[in-house]
């Protein structure tokens, strides 16, 4: 119960602070391009934030900067009040493709991040089993990634990042390549797991419905220069029903605001 | 080899659909036919050889299957051939693993350190340009006519193939696996053995398996240059006194050596790479 107390005291505390971050890239064809410009964003503890924008707008770049895969050209990023320099081991990362380690079984993949935590064996196994069950992968513990379907490896990839309980989980369009049905099922499962664990999630997507359906807040990024256009609160109640998300109170309003921004961006007439 | 192919096909078949599994049955019938035809060809060739020898061609030029067989038996019963085989085996048993492991280790190291690779890569490529068997006489000068000069040649031939394959693997490897593992707090030995080596293992095994015949070549070339025992010595000596049957006996022994080593390596590879759905055949020439 002590854990709950700590969590409440952490609530409304930013875990990630992005302070005026810009990122420039040099490309052979176009010279210097600005992928991100003056991004300022706080992500609170336990929050589910989605980042939405057209492809190539720099939303994945933002995740890579938070993970410390590359450094910002200017500005800085704090994670739990410490500046990110080099790889940020406080975050978990779910890449676009599942990127499970193909030589490890599902079980070994999910437990991979737990090793550096030096849990006792029993706790480790319990943790792995719990997440495998949550993701509906029970019975597939000994399977290799090559033997799994696309949806299953996606699930495994997500719980691999969740299982070792990093402070923040970054997800880079994880459901992008999946078909519409599998996508919905996985969104539903992700929300269910999240509601139990309440880990902080930053979720990048280009799908507006997905962005609204999952998020507490939607960060809208525009195309070149990548700037934050707006941050939309989604006051929909939880738990949410993904399969009937359109009928839930608050969806239309949030989606409407989002669509207005994008309609403008895409130059599809205004009225 | 055809067994491998049909096994692979049937494995792929179970994964995709029933229609392919059925054709897998047809395939094994086909495989059976192929085996029969192959044995007929080999048998016919041996028979022709036996007939030709002494009738159309002098036996001291081509010997004959029956003569070779009896030489093989006397060679082994007298213990002479066993001693030669043992010597060659020792040379390979030391030179091959040492060469393979140091080649893999250096390939790994170069892959990890950009600076090291930048400095040494041109040097290694230049050294690789040397026809390595031409160095065998030098090894005799340096290490004497005993075991160690041959170990040196075996090492040299094994080392480069393993180095180049491993290094290629390091460059082709998906960096994202390393990044992800690092992000999960995994580094050092665990990163090496749980992430990087498994990721490049298909390349490493290609290196090991392509270097097996070269290890044997190394030992034989060393023995050809200067030796007092070993299968290479036995072949050269037998040819010198026109005991052609014994030359073939030596060749058969070497052939068996290569096949046995390759089978062992194949077994290990299958086990180590069982996570792959199908074997990707990577061929890299050094």
C-alpha cells in the first residue's frame, strides 16, 4: 500500500520535461531541415499522452530524443528531473516493428529487461508470467518470435517494455502495420493493461481516432517545421470501450477539435 | 544435401498450408528417386573405373577401386595410416578452433570499435590479398617441420574466413537490437552473449563451415612442403613411388575428415539457430 501513497504524491508531477527542444537534420538533397522546433511539453506521472501528426513531422524524432538515441540540437529534456544525456534507461521503448529478439523465446524476451533489476528468481518469474497472462500470451511462453502472428509479436513487444516497469514507456506507432480488427483488439488490451498498471505512456500515432481513443491528452505536431500546434485534453471517462468509442461522451468534441486542426493543415477548405 | 532441402520445404509447408504439406509427400518420393539415381551413377562410375584399370589404362596411373579398398584395409590394420591420420587430426584440432575463435573475436571487436576498424581494415584486406598457402614454407622456416608449422598454416586459413564473416555480420546487424538492449539496461558480457553474438550467429556459422575444408587444405599443404608424417606426407610419398592406390586412400581419409567435421558443425548450427524459421543461406567470400 505504501506504493499507492508514493504514486499519489507523484501525481501531477512531470516525469518528462521537454524544454524548448529543436532538432535539425542535414540531408544531402535539402540541406539543413528542422525536424522539431521549439518543443515544450510536460508529461505527468501516470498520464497517457498521444502524439499525433502527419508522417515525417518529427513525432518519432521526439520519442528518439526522449529515449536518448540522439541528442537535441538545442534545448534539453529532463526525465525525473535529470537531464537526458546518452541513452535514457528510465524509459522503455516499443518500436514500430516488434523487434523482439528472434533468438529468445517469448518468455525470455519479456523477462529480458528484468535481469538488470536483480529481482529474486521467484519475483522475476511471477512478473513475467503476470504480463504474459495480461497480454493473452499464456501457452506461448516457449515460442520463438518467428512462430508468432503479427498481433502476438506486437503484444509480446509491448509487455517486454512494460514488464520491467520503466518510469515512462515510449511507443512509436506500434499498431501501424496491423489490420483494423487486430488494431482495435490490441488498443483495447493496451488500455486494460494500462488501467491496471497506470504506467506513464507516450504513444506516437498518425491515426486521429486512435490518438483520441487512448489518450488523456493529445499533442498535435505539425509538418515542417515540427511544432506543437495544440494540446487537446480528452475528458472521456475510463475505462473506455474502444469498440464503441464514437458513442462515448467527449469523443466527438475532442475528435472535432483535432480534425479542425488537420483540415486546416491539409488545406481541405474551411467554413 | 537433398535431404536438407526436402526437410526445409516440409518445415515451411507446415507453417503455410495443407496443400504444401501434400506436395511435401510427393517431394520425399521425388527425393527417394534422386537418391537411387545418384547411387546408380556412383556405382556405374566405380564399375567403369574397375574395368578400365589394367585393360585400357595402366593401374599405376589410376589404380582401381578394389586396389584402393585393399590398401585402405592394410593401411589401417598395419596402424601406419592411423598414425598419419592422427597427426593430421592433431594439426587441425589445434589450428582450427584457435583460428576460428580468434577470427570471430577479432571480427566482433572490429565491429564494436569504429576506430579499430578504421585503422586496421585496409591492413587486413591487404593481408587477405596474399595467397595464404604461399606462406606455408615460411611457417616451416619459423616453426620447424613438426606439428606447429602445420598448426600455423591451418590457423592462418581458418582465421581470415572467420574474421571476414563475423565482421560482415557485425556490419549487417540490426543496430536497433543493441539500442533496445542498452535501453533495458543490458550491457557488457550480457550484451555480447545474449544479443550481439546471437544476432550475428548466422554469419559466424557460415564462417565456421566454409573454413572447415580450408583447415584441411592448410594441414595438407604444410605437410606437402616439409614433414615426416601426416596424411599429406603419406600422399606425397606414395605418389613419389607410384603407389597410386595409397594416394587415393589418403584422399579418401581427408574427404571423410571434412565430411565428419562439417556434419558436426551442421548439427551445432541447427541447434544454435533453431529460432530461425528457415535457414537463410548467407554466402560470403573472403
